[in-house]
C-alpha cells in the first residue's frame, strides 16, 4: 500500500510537471516597436487604446500572455529605432529592466509600425523615399538577426490624398523588405479610409475603432 502511494505521488508529480511545461510553452511574449501610432496616440497628446492593447488583452484574457514590452514613443523615426537597437536601450517595466535586443529576441509576436510620425508633416520627395527605403531595410535586417519568429510589420497610410501615390511606393518597399526577411506585411491603408476612424479631419491619428480594425488584420495574420 505504501509503495502504491509513493508510485501515485511520483506519477502525480511527473504529470503536474508535464502540464506545467506544456502550459509554459503556450505562453507568449509580445513586443511592440514604433511611433505614436503604435502607442495609440491621439491629436490631443493623450495615449489612447491601440491595436497593441487589443492584442495584449486577447492573450491576457486567454491566460497565454507572459510578458508585454513596449518600445514606442511619439515622433520616433526609423533611424532612432535603429540607434536604440544598436545601443541596446533599456527600459523599466514593473520594476523589471529589459534591454531592447533581449526583448526582440524573446518575442513570440513582434509588431512594428514606424514612419507615420516622421512622414506626416513633410512633402514626401523621392529623396525621402530613398532614405526611408535604406533605413527600413537596415532596421528589418537587424531585427531578422535577433528574431525569426512571428514579426508583423504594418504599412503606412495617409489622409493627404496628394501623397497617396508616394505612400503606395513606400508600402511596396516595406512589403518587399518583409518578403525578403520572411516577415508578415499588413497593408492598413485600404481599411483606414473611413471618416469615423479619425478624431479630426486634420490629424492622421486614428481612434479606437481604427485600431480595432488593425488588430483584426493582425489577429487574422497570426
């Protein structure tokens, strides 16, 4: 009887360990890189609910979220993000220090949106497109060396109709660069053409409805 109880205890321990490690393997880390759009920024200088928040909540509600790290700030350019990765920027989240290279490396899902802030005010010339192309190729190449799992790269959009052709050129560049790095490109320009997604007619920042549309596309891609 005693041996039988010991055997049951051992088997129970093994079974619990199997369940634990299987559950742990299902947990994911989400990392968000980008500018004000990635933050859910509004034209009122207040952070709103972003597509990254929707994504985080989905996995949190399913008890599959391990960590969520956000390396995003308003006005961030592609060059600045490149420098942050090269310098291995560190942030503090809930008393935990995390380096950007480590966060990217450990990400199960990595979302990237960069370019809306830096291109929103300028007339997009051929030289700007050329510079952006070089920068985005360098950025995604760096990320490829750190992470070969699920990388989601969002394209750009515009509320300035005169810049639509140039935005399409930039999106083609992002798409081609994603293909060469085996990343997932999501074109959001076609879904953000409704007035109800915007706070004002002058601002390119979208409201929570627009962010939910982006989240829906990301969710389908995942």
